C-alpha cells in the first residue's frame, strides 16, 4: 500500500499516520510481517491468505492511517480493470453459476478437467497420428488449475500477479 500522507522527507520522523497504519497492520490477525518506508510512503504487509482476506487488512490500515479508503492505482491509471482481472471475474461468475445450477455438485474445478479429459480421449481414439494433443490438453489443464485456483475458489489474486 502506498499513500501520499504516509510520506516524509529523508531524515524527518515518520508521519503519525504511517505509524498508526503500521501498528494496525502488525496487530491484525493473520499478518506475519509489516514494514513501512516513510520516504516512499509505502507499507508492505505479508499475511496468511488462509487466515485473513487482504481487504480486511487494507480496511484496518486505511482506517488507522486516517485514509478515506483504498484505490487500486492500476485501475485508476487505465480507467478500469485490466483484461486479466476482467477475465478472472468472468470465470468466477461462470463458476458460481455452474455451482448454482448443479446444486453445488459441479463447478469449473470439475468441468474443465472433465472436458480436457474427454478431448484427450477423443484425440487419442480419432487421431492417434497426433499423440501430442493429449499432452497439450493435460498441460492446459495443469496451467489453468495452478494459475487460477485461488481466484476460482475466491481466495484472492492468481499466482504470479
């Protein structure tokens, strides 16, 4: 998190807002480490995603730091969410819809692997001269699963972002 009110000149004492925000971050359940940089006005927070949602930490830090709220700088710069965020949001909506329709029995976590397995079997039986299709489908599934597991399960940003 970075905020202009947290900045101070080199050699000057830390702002009271930054000190308050740092204390709030350090005391928040699930936070493992917090570090402030008064020169850049930034606060780095490491946390356990299975214990706390990042939005809860941001809200606590913003409140303790006397900030009105939190704004995603990338969203402001681009005038809206980036393509990856839009796609991930769409995937989450599709997953929720599938779960609602199936009564919670299926979701993208089962449909995507099943579809890839069916495609692999199709190419294995119908086009045995192209054995690489099954490998490509397996890796497509593996990459999809590994990169988007957290977003599909609603736990936060995908790995690598």
